[in-house]
């Protein structure tokens, strides 16, 4: 739904996925690098994705994600996180 809304008048989008499914080992490693990585991340269950869409202004992408995300939505400096967990919102 986010991509469909972002498509607008464009014929195609370039979605840059920075994180999808993660193993526990990978998640533990990422936690050692950043305080923003949850110990029990939904990435480990295939229920979360971090992404950006090229050529869509970040402010517009954030707005679209806020309208379309029904679970978790995290807004970071260079990517958007969405997951299928409970409704919650955060930013870095």
C-alpha cells in the first residue's frame, strides 16, 4: 500500500530494502552497533522491513507511511521501518 500510494504519476519505483528477515545472530550483532535495534525485533520473525524509495522526497514518503502503516512505524534519518506488530510510532 505504501508503494502504491508513492507511485503516483511514476510508472515504476525503486525500493531500496536495507533490512528484512534477520537471524538472531545478525540481530544481536546489529544491537551491539546501535541502541535502536530491539532485542526481540520483528525482523527475526519476518514481520518487519526497513526501506527507502528512490526519487520520492523523504518527507512525502514519511507522510505516506504514516497514513498506510497499521502496525509499527519507525522513522529514521535514511530509512522507514514498518512491521506487523501492534500500532506504535517512533523516530530516531
